């Protein structure tokens, strides 16, 4: 199941003449992450016009100001008392981490924001390696113990905790949930507080050309049993062209009533060690390499992941060592221990697939 892959930093430049942005994407250093639009000049000559794309989705840029602003990483609660959450369907990337019980989300906002966003909870030491590659992201969280707070302060993450951002962060407690599952903020406020401290994020994945056929094995989806017996499932929906999320058999809704739905689901199998900040807290090791499964366009490709350091994006390779391209769009990343996820084949009734 495992294949060896070489670390490869991918870089790109987009909106160079308009906004002077340099980011990372597929291709050699200094290349431009684009989709191509044919143009005939003149009748017998065909050329391509680069189309600038957003670094965290691979979709065309529609808002130049959004393209160059920093990413916000919001630590969102997944305790049953926190559901439904606000903002998951607006995030470009969501990481799901094992914590002491249940799971927690690190939702990355860049293309769009969410007012409100939450419920917000504390960060973990594992968040530092996980999101440092986003280039000084604005780290939105409720706060943490002294050791975690110190580690965040020494990292390149921009601390936007409830105490650090203060009144300007748009923090409030909702009346429809009980503490500590009711703290919210607004991404509009957090971006307004940036003051140039954050940086434009580089691409974290490679994307396939939308005109190219997708590859892989057809699937119905996948099932997960993470720490604390937290069960979640993703089912492929060919009508929407997205994977739909469930908590066991119950629809996982965002606060606006829509079902949580993503274009890609990437399963990263990694080691979990014990956090130096709290012996009860697991720490995902997201620098290194390991098995990976990439779900996109109703298919799965099995391969490996590699990150030589925490500044590197995710390098995903198939069994032949070729890059795995995601569908342009939004991506959910499951950070699992070995054996916490299982593929649901396309030719099997989804309900009959046993939980891992």
C-alpha cells in the first residue's frame, strides 16, 4: 500500500502583473498556477492565456483582494454540544484532528470568510506544524494553556485568540449553545486586525486540469472511527459532484442548514505522539511521510504523502510515484491513526460497510 515519494516543493506565481503575488503551486519554481483558455491568433496559431487561480482551491480568481490576503485558521469545536458549526462550508480547507475526545477542526479561510465562525476552542501543539506552511496564517482560537500559548507565540502563526485579538476580533457568546461550546468570532473582524502581519498562503495541493479525466477507483465514499469513538462518514453524491458528510448516519449540517459537502477528501495516515504541553493531548506528526488516500470526483487514489518540513505543502503521489491532482475546489483532510478509516466500494451498499 505504501510507495516511496520524493519531497518536492511546488511553487507558482499568479496575478504577477496586477497584484505582484508570488505563491506556491504545481510546476517548477516561479511557474504560474493557472487554468488555460484556448485563444486563436491568427487562424492557424493556438496559444493559451493563463488564468490566475486561488492558491487553496485551484479555482479562478474572482476577487483580487481576497487572493492576496492571509489565510485564517479557525479552531472549531466538534463536540456534540457545538453542532451545528458555523462556517465549515465556507472554508477552503478543513483539517480534522484527533484530540483528547471527539475531534477538532482547523478550518482554513481564504477565498471566502464566515460571519460568524465557530464555535471556537483551544489550539494544540500539533497545529503549529500542520499550518505553518500557510505563510503566517491568522490563528483564530479561544486560547490555551500556558505551554500551548507559549508555543504559538514562538511560531510564525499570528495569534488571534480571544484575549490577543480582544474586542476588535468580533468575539461573542451565542445564546443557543452552552459554554464552552458557544464562542464565536467573525472572519471580517480578524482580517481587519491583520495589519500586515499575515502573509499570502501558497498552494497546499496540486490540482488536475478540469478538462482532464479523473483517475482512480470508483467509490461510494468512506467511513471513519476516530478517537473517542467519533464516527463520521463521507458519501459521494454524483448529482452535486461532492462528498457529503455524516455523523454516523445523521446529516452533518452547517448552521445555515446546508449539509457539509466538499469536492475532495484527503485521508492522511500519520503517527500520533504525546504533546509536550499536555500528556493527555495527542499530537499528529504531519512532517514526514506515510500512506494517503485521495477521494475526488467519485474516485479514490491510494498513494503516499510527504512533507520534509513544516514549510512544505502536501506532496501526494500515487503508487507509480506520479503526483495526485485534486479536483479544483474545497478540500477536507482527515488526519487519522492507522486503521481509523475504511473505503466504501462503489459496488457495495454503503450501509453494509462496517465501521473501522
